[in-house]
């Protein structure tokens, strides 16, 4: 979370913005440096370290050059980027102090590198995908990482099967890289159509690496073709890096397609002003189509700090970039596009089957009537299971109210469904697994009335949620 103060209105409440990085990698890949081979290695902790460094760099810039910025940070770096939720604070400050890093970013989308494991299986990337998914299920990183899988469409039916497998095990999206996998000339092809259609019919947004306008045009053609072939209309195709093309008017015209989004990784220096100025001049709904990204560690602190510095500058404010625009680009758009769904299987890891939670534990969650009590119970159960749930965005920093339907849907997926390895099971025969419930999105239609009726109390009562969720209850 980022907290900023309005310099022009000192009495105004602090501006609190969630930040979602929509483009990072994990894994190990071979690179050529000098006379020999070397390896690029990116671990989950590296992303948190990156955001810890970025916090201090941005904090220093804003204090050293205050005349450039429309906002100012609070007095300390800790207040500038606190944990977003009460639950995060309880877990990470009291139980995992060494992991209290990188709070500038609330969620970090990660997908496999073109790594050394990709060719060790058929189809490619199976081990790489498992690495991403299992790291996103750990106590330390489960609150931050959003796991995307990766396939090579040229693997045909095997690639389609891998997308389905990853979806079942908790992947939240799909990454495609036509340049690295050498199918740049086959983007508009039946194999790619099939892979993309499979992903969107499993509620997965698809991000394409994109290097230029020509590739973006072909990605747009894929989008239009798949839209004609599927009954799913609310899907997301993301053009990575905005094609590194901030001047071509056609790039901005593509953003007018309702299913096309983009992310900003790789922008630096003057790129930022050029991009946002053209967005405002050439794309009517640019603020709904643009998401923040870094591509760490291909790009590092200077590029990310340049981008955020521009967004918080007087220049950006004078261009017409509002606080609402900032909130959308930095976090809300990504949350809307990263659809919530419910994995049904668990990748078996050592210790999982020894730490399952019983219906009695689940009933303790049902009885929580306040946010504080919910945080206490979930924290205790997380400690028991060794798994930390993705409960970001449930609480505001004061712990007094629910934000909006995006955050509530995250709660549906991560607490109530007890995602991934934290499986609720009946102690008696014929156990009912809550993780098999796959229709909770329908409950989103009731969010408005829930928020109107209850604001300060925890609103997920039996009446509104649990009766809906537990349409099959254990006997007795």
C-alpha cells in the first residue's frame, strides 16, 4: 500500500492506494554474459526485496525534490508503505518478522521465466508452473504472489491440458511469450486460438509478451477471433509492456477493445509522460485499460521509481491524472481483471495432509461477527496449517470497514473457500470439500445490499454467505 498526502490541501485525508504489479517472473534461466554462460535467478524473496528498495528510493526522491511532486509522503518510510490489512500486520509483524518486506506492493503477479526446467517435461513448463503455484501457497508468500502459469502453444493438446491442470491447482492467469518460444510468426494460428480460448473459459486472464505494434495487432486479431468462438464475453487479454511503443496511434486504438488491457513494465524516464499523454488524447477509457507492471528483474528500481515518480508529479496532475486514475492504474484495474475462482486440487507437498482443518475450525470462522475476531481466528488457523491465505484487501488500515466488492471477492476465494492446501473436511464419512464449490461469483450480485446493510461489522453472516456456500452441509 502507498500512503500519500496532498500538498495543496494539508487537511485532506491521506490518499491510500493499493499497488498490484502485473508483470514479474520467478525461476532460473540461462543467460550469456561476456565469454560464458550465467544464470538469472529470481525467487519470491527477491520481489519483496525489490519493493523494499523501491520504497526507500521513491521516498528519498519525493523528499529530495519536493517541488516536483503534487503529493508528499508521510514522515517515515514505514508510514509511507504499511501493510494493507490488519491480518497481514498480525501475521508478519508478530509471527514472521523477517518477511516484513516490500509492503509497497500488495500483490505481485508472477509467471515462469524461460527457465532451465521448461524442457524437462512434455509439455514444456510443467515443473516451472508447479514451482510458481506452490510458492504462492506458502505462509511467507501466499499473501503477495498471484501465480500465473506458462505454456508453449506449439505443444498443442498437451499445452491445453497443462492450462486445465494449472487452473485446477490455483493458477490465476496464463503467460504467453511468442518471442522466447519462437512462434512469433504463428501468433494468428489455430494452436494459439485454442490455448487462449481454453484459458479464458477457465477464467484466466492471458498476458502476451509484446515487443512492437505489429505483434500487438496480431494479439488483437487473436482476441477478436476467440471472442467469436466462445460464449465467455467478460475476459481479459493483456498486451505486455504496451509493446514498447508509446508513439504509434494504432496502439492506443487497440486499447479501445473492451477485452484488451495493457501493463506498463519497461517504461522509464520520458516514456511515462509520452505514454500517459497519448493515452489521454487517443484512448477514451485509458484509465480502465492500463495496469502497473515492472518486469522485475529484467528492469529494476530506477525504471519503477521513474514511473511512480511521474504519476505522483505535478506534471501528471496538471495533465489531468486524478487520484481516481492513480488508484485504478496502480491497483484496482488489476484486481478487476484478475478474476477470482476456486481451485479444486492441491499439488501434493510434504506436510500438507498432516495439517488439514476440521469442520469445527470452519465453524469458528462462521461465528466471527467482527473484523478483529476474524483476523485472530484466521491467523491462528493459518499457523496451524502452515499456509497463509491471500486475504489482502479485506481490511482497511483502521480495521473498521470493508472496501468494496473486489476485496470481498478475494475473501470469498481465499478465506471462505480456504484456498489450495488449507482444505476443510468433514470429520465424519462422506466429507464435503468446500474447495469444490465453484459458483461463488454469482454472489457478487448481492454485494451492494450487503454493504448497504452493514458497514462496521463483518458482513459475511450465515444469511448472506455461508448458507449460500454450504449448500451441502455435513450430516449431523
